[in-house]
C-alpha cells in the first residue's frame, strides 16, 4: 500500500470517528429536547392561592381630614348576612358610644353597595363582620369612634375595602403571570420539538455518511488486495 493510500485511509478513519462523535452528540441532544418537550407541552399554570384575608392589624389611624368615606347607593337584599352586618355595626358603635343608634336604611345602602360590588361581595362582608370589631377594640380607634363614630367607621370600612381589592388585584396579577409562564413553556416545548427533529435528522445523516465511508474504505481495501 502506497504512502498516499495510507494517509488517505487514516484521514477517512479520522473523519469516520468525528462523524460518530457528532452523531452521538446529536442524538443525545435530540433525546434531551424530546424529554423537555414531553415535560413542557402540557405545562399548567402554577396554582395561586385565591383566598383573600383581611387583617385587623393593617388598619392605620389617619387624621380626621384623611378619613375616606365610601359613597352610598340605595336598595338592598335583606338576608341573614345583612342582619349580621347591621348587628356588628350596632355592637361596634355601642362599644364606643353607649347611646349609639343607626339609621337602618343607611346601613342597608352600605350593605347593598358592598354586596353588589364585583370585587367585594359576600366574602368581604363576612370577613368585615369579624375584622372590623377587632379594629374597633384597639384603644386609639375606640377613642376616635367616641369622637366621631360615623366618620371613623367609614374610615375603617374604606380601608378594608381598599385592602380587599388590592389583594384581589395582586392575585389576578399572579394568576396572569403564572398563565404567561405556562404559555411560554408550551411555546418553548414546541421549539424544542423542532430542534429535536432537526438533530435527529442530522444524526441519521451522519450515520449514513459513516456507512458510506465504511463502504468506500472496504472498496479501496478490496482494490488494493486485487492489485496485489
């Protein structure tokens, strides 16, 4: 065998080894991307705790001029929850001012506004029935109720409304972010699938080249033997 044939054979052998290495890497990445696709193509949003919890400790005493007063609307559906709400207001008022009394129609207006607010509703009223008395029991709040029971009650209720809506908005943002992340994962899974397909095609092509090189090498060897 001439020197040129030996060098050519060595180069073909080296090329075959390189093709095998590239083919192994290609099939490895194809399998990895395929596994990622299986894990991501049905990605679901991360669960978000949708429970809103009002806290009595979150209420801060404001100056009289800063006390928010919620607007009132007429009309109400009388039910057991309304009776609890009304009784809670009376109890809170009498705890600060013994001769306190309420205009039941005004309480109905407030209740109706809370009940039919799409961002509040019955859950907010139920929590308010529990949390507002806790706030009113704080000494600094009791003192303000004694000075202006109506104004301080409006301030507390306004704060609870804002806190509840803010928590609801935060939950909505978290759900939107979780859904967006899941959508991105599903999109990346599709791209990964395309990548896996491309690598698999590359793998098949490299294996075919290795086979062709092997055939070409065998033919050369047969010719050399025949020439001898």
